[in-house]
C-alpha cells in the first residue's frame, strides 16, 4: 500500500510543478509587460516582453493569445494594487490624510498608465469590461476612506466617491513629469476643499 501511495504521489508531482511553473511565467510576463509598456508604449514588440520575462514567445502567446489580453492583465493588476494599497494607507494616516495619500497614489497610477489610455479608449470591444472593473474596484475603496474621514468629522459627508475618482483621473492626465507634479498639488487642494463644512473643520 505504501508503494502504491508513493507512486500516486510521484505521479501527482509533475502536474503541480507544471502549474507552479505556469503561475511563475504568468507573473513574470505581466510584470515584464508593465515595465515595457511604461518604457515603450503598448505597441512594444511581444518578443521584447517575452525576453524581459525570461520566457519564449510561444509561452507568452499560450498565456496571452492577443495583445489585448496582455493589456487587460496589466491594467487589472495595477488597479488591484491601487485598491489593495488603501488598507495600509488607512493604518498609517489619520482618516482625511489617508484620503489624500490614497488619491496621490491613484494619481500616480493614472499618470503612469497614459500609454494604456489610447488602447483602452480605442473602441476595441476587448476592453469593454475594463471601465466597470476600474470603478468596481476603486469606487468602493475610495468610498471606504471617505466614509472614515466623514465619520471622524474631518471632511464633508456628501462626497461621491465615483465623482471624485473621475475628477482626480482628469487631474492625473496632465502630460509629462511637470503635469504629474501639478496633478499632485491639485489633489491636495481638492481634499482641502472637502474639509469645508466638515463638523471638525
């Protein structure tokens, strides 16, 4: 029985290793694509992305048959990272300061994703679900931060999270490094405006 069990375990090992290798390749490809898109735009040759990930082009196409599949994966990962940053930010800052800190993080995300903008707004139906993903992940994240700040009396309670996301997205769309710095200054002014009329202001 022990021998049979050992053979069964041994037979199960290769699929597990394959799955682990596939997961590592997938992570490496999305990480490499994020960097390549930031440096060279979304039209960078796929072979360059594969080379940066340390895999073959065939491996890239097995995971991402179309360029749009890879662009979606990069966008979703970056949205997820932005959403997940909120918890640590909320632990490190008082509520209203946490709103500012997270919105600055969001502004940087928007600024560094300018290269994806043309693709995402190209009318390609492959990207139709991404605006909903963006709002569905980041809207509740910001709403939670705003609720905590309003409950603490540090900002007004009538701020709509999705409207604020749109406003900050537009601020973050300025061109170049100077535009990004200006966007960050405008975000701070915007949050200062949210304090007007707050019970604790």
